[in-house]
């Protein structure tokens, strides 16, 4: 089944404790992206990647890092989480040619205390 | 700056009704528009994708239309069912975003279909 997976689905952590949210897609998509969703603000892009070893900032990159060492994986790293990073996070992937539909993972609900 | 607005923010209808959800965007230079469904705890499901050159797309009981010049899209749901209850999100991809396939999102319409 073609899908985007994220882990963990739910995470409660404390300020300053480094964490990684994994994202993996099995559709051989070149493009991957991370969004966060907050009430009243909607979804906003954090980082994106056009292909392996190619990443760039989205609209709200502060406090986040990403890497793209393999085509299928695009982990989101919070080196020192803060309470304002409490949010619902979505990973997305898409082909860069042909059909333009974006596919999304199930989301990761992060709470930083 | 592109802004996407969805009206109404919430909608409650009895089962069987036909309904229309609205999405408007301020910049007509879009590449495409996508409608999603969001269920609690289940992420985002793509419903329909309309390219900027298209006027509408249909999938089952769903029909989405696009009027680029007026900056509007509608999602029509025929014969609504309780299982249609969810939040419906509209998102546009800009025509001039370069390599970034970033989507600009509305805040969604929360739909409740009552048995």
C-alpha cells in the first residue's frame, strides 16, 4: 500500500530534551515536506526537500532541523524543544513530475511541557 | 501574499442533504487546488485535485469546481451521510513557488452530518 508513515504518533516530552519524528514514504517520491498545524493558524510549512541531500526552509523553520540522507526518509529533529512547539505535525510527499497530488502521513501530536 | 479562506467554519446538516463548502483565495496565480478531509487522529486524506487549467473534478458523491479568475472553489457533497462528518480543508499550490511544492491552507470547514 502506498503510504506515508510517521512515528511516533503521540509524544509528550519536556523542554530541552532532543527528539526526532521520523517520516517515511514508499512511493519513491522526490519531494517531501513537514507542516505543523495549530488552531487558528492552519497548516504551515516547516522544511521541505526536493531530493536526497537537498533541503530548504519553509515558513516556520526556527527550532527545527531536517535531513534527507535517503530518498524515502525525512526525519524532523527538535534539538531543544520548547512549549511553543507543541503542535500537530504532518509529513507529506509528492512526485516532482507527473501527478501533483500530495500525500500526507497520519500526523504526530507533540506536547512539550 | 496568498490567503485561503473557507466559509463556513462549521456546518451541521441532516443526513441526505446536498451541501456546498466554499474556498476562496486572494491570488489567482495558482498551480493547482486540492481538497482534503481531516478526521481526528487519522491525518489528511486527499479528496480531489484540480489543476489550474481545469474547471472541475468528480469522485463519487464529491464534485469540486474551480474558478481561477474569481479566486473560488467549491466542494459539493451529494446525499450527505454521517460518515462524511469531518473537517474539510482546501489548499492551493502557488504557480510561482519555484521548486517548493508548498501548499497554502485554509482553516477548514467542520462538517457534522446528523442521522
